[in-house]
């Protein structure tokens, strides 16, 4: 009997399971970071702040700097108190 040779039909063939192919990495397009507000100088001590929501606020820079200093002082005081509390609690853990 003669040997018959046939060519495989590759359209119907399914590839053998190989190693899983890595998924393509999709990187999102870069987006611009828009500021949440804009500042417009009114005079030496005041600025006009315009939010994205179209709200306008007038800020006194000197008052804002004072408020920042007050908050920083308050945070320093709280940190000192927290350190003292932690010190007492650490010593309490060491008691028999």
C-alpha cells in the first residue's frame, strides 16, 4: 500500500496548550494634574482664591500665616503630650 501524505488543515487546528502568554501591559495615558484652585494677587497682603467649583474666597496672607504658626505650635504641644503619655505607658508595661 502506498504511503499517503496529507497536509494538515491549519484553519481548524488548535494550538497545543503552551505556557500562558503574558497579558500585554496597558499603561493609561498621562493625565495633566490641574491645580484645585488659582490665586490672584489683590494687594500685598491679600489674594483671591478661585476653586474649581467657581467659588471665590478672599484670603489675608498674614492671617493665614498666623493661623499656620498657631496650628504648628498646637501640634508641637500635642506631640510633647503624646510623647509623655507613651513614656508612661512604656514604663507601665515594664512593671511586674
